[in-house]
């Protein structure tokens, strides 16, 4: 195999492929990227069996062939090459890959390409949706941060993706995530005149969702979503991302999201986030850290105590339709919401000190967050 290609053209598909390789392994086939050169096209493939990326790119193929080398090693080498460089990739009979740029050259020891597990899909696409990927990008931003990392509860280690057909060639896209202590729900009504399926639902595990973020960074404005057997396939920019669905039942989130709270107030989001950062600056925020918030007519106070000292802030509020109430929250949960929600104001609705707290903004009606308060 021998291929010539510009560094700029190679970087994006290689970046996507190395993200799908198993970063915990070293000299293992699932830590490698598979290169296949033929007919002026270079195809890069990588997989950890749960996530698979297949990226195509135009290239000057001098000799067709294949190679299998460390995904991380090749990515780091190419990234370090001078901008504008023309890179030559050539593999020999000993499975070594030579990487040349100008007078510099490097070798990566590889494995036999025959050892690479060829990605396959069980069945044909049952449902296919093509949509503007900006919708998926914004929904991922609002849900990925609250996915559980507890592999003992596989049903919540991913994002629930739901597609519900609506009238007049539209579908409702919905993403929901939870870690058991908080929940994020985001939905969009999008145009889908060619959608050929009914209602669809699946759980995309967190690694697949993270790799989907890499995919949507490209210039292609559209994203193709296919349900194929137990896999979900996303396609854009001549790249296919195959994600194995989590085969479990996602919790019934409709029982967790309260309709409305008995008491509510609207806060300037950035001012709230800044106040939280200041009162927590003297302590390391842990899972058991408690930010005390007291709401009353005209103001909300924030208090944080630690071994190093204590902090107190007050913010003015225009509306509060109840008496004085004190709540305890994990400050990180509140900051995460403030970070992902691009609005000026944040509305907080509560029922009592032990019931779920509802957070949302009238500026973005399709997004809702739920945080469980902590006992004071």
C-alpha cells in the first residue's frame, strides 16, 4: 500500500477513527486503525466492538493495499506534522507503516490487517431519518452531561433517543438522560418529509454519544440516522458511525418530571452561576457537597460551608409566590444546567424540600432539567 494525502484532509477522518479505537489497549487490534486504499479512496476504520467508525477520504493511491497500526500513534504523528504537508503512507510486507513528510519519515509497527474485525450489520435499515445535524448537536449538549457512569445500571449509561412522527412531514426528536440524581430532557420538532418509519426508541450509550459529537463537527449540514437491527448508524461527511444499542429498558422519565411546582422564581442565569462559583471556590465540590439556597420574597441566598471557611451570596428576585423555603442542592448539578442552557434567565420551580426541582427557561421551551434536592 502506498498513498499520498494532504495533512489537512487526513486529520478529520483520522481524528474520528482514533476516537472509536479502544484507548485502554496498546498493541491490540481494537486499539488500531485499519487503512484500506483503493480507487483514489482511503478508508479508515476503527472499532471497540461497541462503537465503529468508517471514514472515507479522497487520496492519491499509488499502490492499493491495507495496513493496521496504532490509532493513537498514527494520529499523534500526523497531528505533529507541519501544516500544509503532503503525507505519504506506505506499508511493507512486515506490516510496518512508513509515514513521510518532506525529509522526515517515521515507522509504526503494525499488525496483520486480516486480524481486524470487519464491521458488519445484522439486517437492513428498518427506519431512516435525515435531519439537520444542528438539532442533534444542541440536544446532545443538553443531555450528555447527565448520563450515568455507573455500569452496574446499564439502562441509564446512555441517552434515550425517541422519534415520534407528527403531522405534515414532521417528527419530534427527544433525548433524555439521567444518573439517578438528576434528569435532562430535550426535544425538537423538525422537518422530516422523507421519514419512512413509525415511532422509534433506543438507548445510545455514552461513548457512542460522545463519538457522535465528533461526527457532527464536520461541514456537512445534514445527518442520516438509520436503525439497523441492534445498531444505530449515523452518517455524515462520508463517515459512518455505528453504535450498538443498549438492550435495556430506560426508566419511565414521565414519572420523574413534575408538571409544575407550587412555588417558582426566575433568576438571571449567568448571575446565578457566578454566585455559585464564588461561594464554592473555597471547597472542593464532591458528590455529597451541599449548597444551601433560601428563597423568600425579593431575594435568594446561597450558603456553602467547608473545612476552609464559608461563603454567602444573595441575589435579587422579582417574583416568589410562597413563603421562605430552604433547599439543599449539589452545586455542580446547578452549574451544569447553567453551562449547557444558552438563555438569559432560568426558572426554578419547587413543590417542597424533598420533591424533584424543575428547571427550565421560557426562552427554550423544549428543554427541561430535574434535580433532586439534598436533605439539609
